[in-house]
C-alpha cells in the first residue's frame, strides 16, 4: 500500500501505523508514552500528533501517529503549523498536570517529558493550576518510590507489570485529574503484591516511579570515622555502570569502581563474586543432598529477591522448593561480619556493609528481619547501580577518568568467572553445573562452558549427565511471566525437573530494576551487557567456584563443610514464609466505589 | 412540542431569535424536549453534537460550564487533553462566568475546546466540548452576554446523563464501556460489580444474551463489534466465587418489616431480577414457581450445552436465597393459589413474571397436538432439560424416531434441532418459511447447527401435517419465493404454485413462537389482557389491579432474557415507589434516555478516524463431531490475554447529554 508523509511517497503494510512508517523512512515524530520495544502504544499522551487527509475526504484531521494505521492513499503531514501548535498545547497540558519540581527530581536532566517539551518547541508553561497535589506519594516500600504527582499516565509501568512480569500489581486508578497508577488491593506498595523488581522504574519516562534513594545513608557511613565500611558490588553492575557515564553498554568498569570506592573512603572493597562462589558451594551441595536424600525437587534458585518475593506471595506452597542458600549479597554481609571481622579483628557492630546492586529488590532483601547479625542487618545499605552513578556525580567523580584498581583483600579478594556469570540469566545454573559436575564425577565439565543454558529466551532447558546421579534436567526462566509459565509446567508434571534457575528480571541481574535506564528504550542493551559478562568469564584465570582458593581456605578455617556444617547453616542459609494475601472485596465496597464514580 | 429558539446540531444551525415565539415552528421530533418533568420546562439541551436553546433567558455560558465540568468529572484520566484540558476549561469557564477573566479569553477557550475535541482518545473527550464549540462559532454574542454575571445566571438547574450507543440499546442499560474498561485494568471484580448492579444472572446473560448492545456497537464500522457478551461471560466466570461469597443478608442496609412482604410469581429472569432488586431494597420476598426447577425459560427453554444449569443458572438464582428470599417450587398460580390468596396472606404487592410457555401452532391442515410425534418446541426443550437434569436416567416422555423435523427459524428452533441430535436422533431437519438471511436465530447458532450436520430447508412453508394412525409421518410444504421489500425493509414471501413437496419425519417439533398461557388467571384476579393476550400494564409495569405489577414475556410476548431482567428491575422500582409513596416517582435517567432518543437519529455516528483492524476474539468450541452427542457446554471461556485484547477494541463511545431546566 502507498501513501505520503510530508509529500514523500511511502509504502507500508496492513495495520502498520503512521509512526512505524515514518520511522522506517527516518522521519521523526515526537513521542512520549509510546515504547517501541515493548510494543506499547496506549495513545494516552496524545503528543505524537500528525495531520492526515484520508483518501476521498475533503478535510484533514489530527490523529495520534502511534496507534493510527496508514491507509492506502492517505496524506500525512507531521510538521504542519496545526500539528506543531497542537503538540505544544498538549505538552502544555501535560505540564499543567505534572508537579514541576524539576531541579529536585530523580530524573533531572534525564527526563522524557522535558525532552518532549523541547522537541515541540515549548517556550512557556501556559496554565497554572494545582491539579496534582491530591495524588499519592508513596514511600512505603524500601525499594520503589511512587510519586504520582509526576505521573503522566503513559501506562508503561502497567504494561511491564502485567505483560513482562505477570504480577499485574500496578493499574490505573481513579478518574480525571485524580487518576493515577494505583497498587492492586492495597493503598501502599509495601503492603501489596509488589515484588520490588523495579522493572517499572526502568520504563517510567518521568520521576513518578523510581528507586528509593539511599545515597545519603551511604555518605554518612563513608564519612563516619567510627565506622569500618565494607563495600561490595555485584557482577552485573560493572558491565552497566559505565552507561551512566556515557560509555557504551557492555563496558567493564570493575577497576574504576574499585578506585572510586577507595576515593570515597571505603575501608574494604569486595566483590560480590566472592560470595557468588560461596553460593555455588552451598547451593551445589544442597542440590546433591536433595537429589541423594530425596528432598524436595525441583530445587529453585534463591539469588533473586524479586523471585523470592514472588514465590512467597504467589506460590507459598512452593517455598520448600527454594534453595535455603542465601543470596550472594547476604552471604557477603554475613561473612564480612563474622569471618572477615574475626580475621581483621574488627568489631562487627562497627562494621557497615554497603552493597551496589543492579536491583531494587536487594534493598528490601537487606531489610528482611531474618538477615541480621547482632543488632545490625548483615547488609546495612544497598544502592542500585543508578544511585551509585549519581553518588559518584555528587562527589565529583567521573568514572571513566579513574585508573583501574584491583581487589586486594587477603581473605575475600578473589573470585572466579563462574561467579561473574551470575549477572546473566543462566549464569547461576552454569556455574552450579560446573561445580556439581566436578563434585560428582571428580573431573571438570569438558570445555568448561554449558552453552545450552545461555541466551535471552524466557525459558531455556537442558539435561546434564551427572554420572551416578543420572541425567539431571535443568531449566532457566528469566522474567516473572516466564517463571510463572515454567512453574506451570512443573505443577502440571508435564516434565520432571531437578534444578531451576529463576531471575525475576528479564535477562537476569544485568537487566535488573536498578540498572542504568535508557530513554525510549527497554532491554535493547541487554545483549551488550551479556556479552561483556561472558567475556569476563572467558578471560578469567579461575572459572569454577570450587577452584577459588580463598573460598576453600575460608571453608577449611572457618565454615567447615558446605551446607552441612553448623556455621554454614547459621550464616549462609535461611527460611522463607507464606506471604500470600487473599483480598476479596465485598460487593458492597465495589458498589460504593462505583457510585462514588472512582 | 418544543420550539427551538436557536442552536446547532451536527453543524446544522437553527436561529429563530428574530421570530416571535409563537411564530417558531413546533418540531414533532423534539416533542420530548418540552418538559423535563411535569411543570418543569426544558430551557436548553446540550449533547454530543451541539445544543438547542428553547428559552431566551438561558445562560449558555453556564450551560457549557456545567457540561464541561461533567466531562472533567467523567474523564477516565488516561489521555492528556480530556484529563487536563476539560479541567482547565472548566476553570476558565467558571472564571469567565464570574468575571475574573474577560471576553479576550474566549479565543483561548475556543482553541482549547477544539484541541480537546480533535486530540482526545475516546468518544467522551472527542464530544465533551462540542456544544461549547458550536456556541462559540455560531452564537458567540449569546455566550458573551453572561460573562461576569455568575450571580444572576450561574448554576442554572442542570441534569446530566452519560451514556453510549451500547448502553442505550441495552434494555437493562448496563454501563458496558465501564465494565469493559475494568477488564482492561484487570479489575474483574469491579467489572462484574457493574453488571450485578443491574441483575444477578451475569454468567447466564454472558452465555445466552441476544446482544442488542453489540448490534449498536460502533466498532462494527471499523471491523466487527466488540465481543461484549464474551467479556461478560469472562468476568462472570472469572469471579464465580462472588455468588458464593458476596451475597448475604448483611448486604441489605435497610430491612423492611414483615408487613411489607412482596410475592413474585415465576422464578424466571423477570421474577428473579425483580426479587433481587426488591431484596436489595430491603423487602421480604417470596417467589412462587410452578415448575420444580428455577430459571423459567432460561432453565427449561435453553439447552444445557448453551447454558449449564447446576454450575451457572441455578447458582445465580440461589443469590435470591442468599439474600434471604424464599423460592417455593411446584406452586402454580391459578392452581395452588390465587392473587386474592396472596393478598389475604399479607403480601402488600405482587410481581407477575410467568413468561410465555405455550408453543404456537402451525395452524395448517391435519395439525393436532395430540398426535404421536407432534410436539411444541418449548415442551420438547422442557422435557430434554428435565431429562438431562436427571442425568438421562429417566425415560424420555417422547418416543424419538430416526428422523426429526423442526419447524421454525429462531433460537428455539436451533435449540430443538441441536438438542435432538444430542438425544441420539440420526437425522435432524429444520424448515423455515423465509430465506436464511431472514432467520431470527443468532448467526452463531445457525453456523453451529450446520457444523453439527443439521439439514436446512429454507423458503419452505408448511401446508399440511401428514399422519397415519395418529402417528405423524411428515409435513407437506410449498416452496416460497422472495418478493419485494415491504415497508419494514423485509422481503415478503409468496408461495410458488404447484411446488408442493413432502418431508418425511418420525417427529415434528413446532418452534415457531410462544404465547402466554393465560389460563392461570381467573376473573377474580382482576387482570386485563391486551390484544396479543399479554398482561396489560402501564408505563410503570402496573397491571390493571392495584398493587400488582408484571413484566417479562407475559407482558412483552416471547422476548429475551435481557428484556425480562430489565423489566424485573423496573417493576421492583415501581413496587418500591408504590409501597413507599403510593405512586411512581420521576426517574431522571429514564427521562434523559427518552430525550436523547429524539436526537439519536440526527446523530451522525460514523467513525471518521482510521482505526487498526483487529477482529474479535474467536471463541474456542468443542469439536462438532464430539459435541453433537453430548450436552456439555459447547463454547469455552476466553483467556485473560484474549479478554484484555478484546476489551482494548472498545472505542468508548461515551456521550454526555444534559438539560437546563427551569428548576
């Protein structure tokens, strides 16, 4: 089919939108609510306006290009005066409804609404009304902050929550200027079914949904001479943080991060990868124990706190399937405040463990009441990769300018490539198989890699021959929607699995809700981050967790046997709870709500 | 009849301001706009296509202000222009009215109004400023008169009404776009809540409704109507627990005493709906049902493969008992009790919803309903439902041969034919006197019947029932020819002379319509019938006997589930008003609906914007080969993903209408 855009002849297919066609011909139309790689075109912002004349009509009309199809013979104008004026008026209206507190906003300088105001040439905010102050500000969650005074109702978060994660917690609520994104069956996030994955914060075009900002607390600790600060950062952070400093996705800034921490005054800089190796020792042994002793199978990984929340809230009958091994973040906190404190002769009560994580749910995980040592949490404060980027900027540190440092702690300063791949979906599984293979068969997995579990597909499966244990079926899910599908397969008994890795976020930790975000882009950069992770592994000297010499030494001198020793159980394992909520509204409540017109 | 002083509708301008009032032509089509309620003239009418002013003292600025304020309140808040624009506009119009800003602001107001119209996402925003734009383009002088005169002209008596084409066509006026919106937001409990406000039989309606709404759906101008019925069934099935948990006597806020008992005759859709609303209003209700099972025609007239009884229909009927009502089965009026008996027992009001259960006859030579092998469609379905209810253990009261012939082209005929197959009849035929396109049955039903291997004979008019030794052996037909279009737009049929032919059959099922079996009434009841032998009622469904109301098929003649439920609701309201005030009260929504009907035919409701084609969800069905032998439900419920997608097809054709009245 053919039509014209700005007089240029264009060809297009059935149901192809004006926006899609224009983009194919490299013509720019300002957009706001639309998110191409989520196929999200709700048409709510009404900014991507164009003027069209349908074949046979003697009049033109204004339509949104994102969800209006091209039709044979239609003439489209994207830059007519009428279009430009209406786009400007639209953004004017958007700003009227939006709390314009730009200088203090988490999205300062990185805001899609500000961009679109510039794209349409807005010179003044024309209307001055207070339409936003009645809306919800929700700081109840340790992970995600909801400020509905800034919401522009693009609905991207709703789509993420429903279609990518399948949690369906966020939804449109209320009417008119009081409309906002509400939380299903709860007023506040922390009492809802939200699993804190933070995927919504990756797509929010403004500052309406964001990670909880804990940078102030970190600065407190780093500058308190009484405190001994131990920092750790997760594998996925080093391949993404560079993006906050205009480096291309997939740049490995591990060395610069170490230097940055030292500049900031951290006493010990550790790699979460050290405890990822520990987790493999624990989880691998736990799996073998379950297989041999007839424990609950399939065993589900427990590294992803979003996934833990999901099981506790949606599938509480499956908590016994979860590995009791704590996540690498929590293991590091626990080991630092026990083993390391002992070795370095430091009072654990004066120690503060600071994590840099790709994850918003890690903030909540650190606050779980069971994760304490003495009076203090194992991990005292968690920053997302994004917050760490802004912390560095606050401290005047431009990451790419730094020299590369090296981990040097004599007790915990070594990690393997197997730990690094924890940052990608499939990595925990591959690392575990490398080690379990060695324990069972007494020899390394031929070729080291288990490429069958790599990739970005929602669900992947493989079978591994483990000698006397027979063939073990493993599966990997990333994103909670895929996890739900996989759980469905498990429950239907359609296939028997022994070990399942689940990461709540698409792509695993590298796609975590705390990672650098990109305007008008969701997930596109995952491939580059993933490649960087596997490159780090491939170039590592040590590539199997069981070969980490400091891990071996720690077990020999402190923890004893993985999984079975008393200390290992006390500090490296945990329990889970049934947190399912059953909320039923009475018909009376619903009718009252209907008559109030909400 | 109303005299339009000035106004604009659908871009057509009327200006009679230079005429004296009596010179203005009275327009018959606007007869409803004379008075809103008795003694309260309509001064102005505003709607989605413009406005009319009937009284020169009207402030159209204030009228527009209140109208736009309604839009701001009703806006769902998703799209920018409707959410923010209508709110800004409301503030500006108020400021203008109060004189806080002057006439120089009017251009900006018009720009904003046009912007909201041209860029809003759905029908609500797209029409929210239409009257204002019409005023400012054509009667700006009249508009500006009221600037700064809020104290004199502001806040005129104003009534608004928000509706949509589907709502207007639904006899129960269910807020359809709203329950669809709730599906989009996956608030399924709210969605079913919208439906349950109108009637308790949501899952039933979601299966067998004839869908007046879908016939009115503007989406059909793009591709196909929204699958409103399947969405209803989806939420009803999804939230099935509601019938177990939601309804109990605690729900009734103000219980009325035993001295205000109401009797409902008939546990069909009309009676159940009336009982439901009466119970919710606090009345003690007893339902009397002549059969041994509930549901009326929905229970015994619709086969189980379309409407499961235990899990669906009976469960929904049981809401009446959950709310504290009592259903007495096997109690037939005219046999077990009379109206006078009920009054003597202390019932203060009675609702009659006995339905139309007597099959019409062919009225041809040789017809005799005592012949072996001859049966009416409704009776046939009744027997089948009872047989299936007994898990096919009881002996079927009719001897079925190898070949069965159904006469008729409606849904009852389809139900008979498809049920006969399921009863093991080898060969089932349907004969209909007109063409296939003229069949009143749902297209889906006809299609399903064909899939199951039923043979159709169109343009076949019966002329004689053939029997041997009191056993039916077939029907003699004459072929019909399609003739000219008659005044109602339907092509007539005329017999082709000499074209007679015979279809042999062991059984003949006559399903050409039903009528009220008025034998339950006696002279003492004081009830009058109309010329169609239906119960005579007034606008409020009051019968000719004081305190006795009626609704459903026994008033309408054989109609539909949704019409019966709507009448049940309406009668419940009338009974409540009768028992509270002694007479009917003014119903402003109903009045607005009548007024809107005046302009509906003037409204050009084409979809002018290009819309992506997305065809409606296909419903999964049991395979014809499998299903034709069993009574298991044929249609399956759609998935949540399908429901989201289907709900997204709704164009939300909300329209606001309002009147300014004297007081």
